[in-house]
């Protein structure tokens, strides 16, 4: 009788453990905790579903491949489109079909086969020296103009942000014209590509160059850091190609892990992240543009002015990614 009772208790414990596991999600994230935690904590309060976050700057796809079917990941959050594409290419995600996701996220910013969804948008801006150049009406194509020889700073061409920009140029202009443009841009660099986007703005402040290529939200981040405020105040933020195709957009995003054991709850979290409340946190904390059109950007971001965005569907960038990387090698952009 005691044995039967013990087995019954053990069964209840196991059942409870399984039930608890079903109410918990594991998120693999390229996005840092300071941005994600407030959103996920609110999600837990509203739904009772606990969320564990595993943060890494790199290597999440490789980790998931090693883990295989034993991977605890339910959702992957990425900081750029390249990481989303990598997950798809390595067969690490599955479609997440939801009417609410499709309502909240415009078709331009999600996969046609529901394999991924964008969460936030950022512009690939051109920053100009406030004192030496002032505000510019400029196109990306102008960066190859000889008048800017020795005046442009950028990070590595092979950073995902720049690869996406080059891919968009290929989509609009074709390979031959884009290669000529990239060669011209290289000839105009003030120094070898290096550092991050903030470092390019710092270089403008220090007089090393007059133009820097960088994402929009870094201006907001610099204005929040007392040491970097002088860098931000030394430049004008310009939205390129306003008289034609519009400014290049990159995205952060999310995808449903292939071996998720909690797909129903994972979908609930994905829908929550696309909703107004979570989107507003993204906008206020990280100075990004909400992908949900019902949500306004932060007051600071809005102060930079309205702009026309390139309407090229984000998924189209994947078609030209490898060509862009090969082209960077061919012109020896980073050397």
C-alpha cells in the first residue's frame, strides 16, 4: 500500500513538473536584457507564463544546431535581418501562422511563409558634420561622388547592417552598377573601415571625416550617454533618397524555434511582442521605429522628422545577401 501511495505521489510530482514546463518559455536572444526583460516581465504578469532568456551576442544558430531536438528554445529574437535569414537557411525555425501577427505587422516586414516577423525598424542614415556640411539632401548613390573623397567613415562592409544596404542597392540597381558604386564609396573613405556606428559619428566630431554611415537609433543612444552627447551634437541626421525610393530599412525580429515544445504559448508571446504595449517599450527604450503602425515612435525619434522609407520588402534582401558579400571581397572594401 505504501509503495502504491509513493508511486501515486511520484506520478503527481511528475505531472506537476510537466504542467509547469508547459507554462514556461525559453527565449534565445541576440537582444540585450535591458530591452527585453521589461517586456517579458509584463507578459508574465498578464498571462502567468514564465519566460527564461538566454542572451548571446553571437552563435545562437550554431548552438541550436548542436542541441538539435533537445534544444529548449521556443522563440529566437534577433537584432538584425541577417540573423533571421541565418535561422531560416539552417532550418532552425518553423512557420508561425497568426491573424493577429499579420494584422500588427505589415507584409513588407514579415516572411511570406510566416517563418519570421520583424519587431522594430531602423534606418541606415547618413550623418553629416553640422559645422562643415550641415543638413544634406543626399542619396546613398552620392556616397560614391568624387566630391566626397577622403570624407566618409563607416564600419566594416561585412557587418550585417552594411551588407543589407548593399543588398538593397543590388535590388534597385543591379550588380554591375552597385559594384561601381561600392568601388567609388571605397575610394571616398577617410580611413579603413573599423569600429561601430557610434565610432563613425565620433570620427566626424574629431574631424577625421565629414560623413558617417550609421543606424538611426544610435543617435538616440548617444544622446543618452553624457560622454557621447558631444558626438551626437556634432552631426546632422539625414534620411537618404527622399526624392526617389526612400531610406533603407533594416529590422530586428523574431522566429518560432523548430523544436519548441510550447508552440501555443510561444505564439502568444510573439503576438504580445507585436502588440501596442510591447512595441511602445521598444520605441521608448531603444529609440527604434515600431513595426506596428498603430504605435508612434518616441518623442526624441519623432523630433528627427518624418521620412519616406524604401518599400522594398525586407525578405528581398536575402536574395542578394551572398552577392553583396562576394562583391565586398571583389572590391577589397575592408582592406
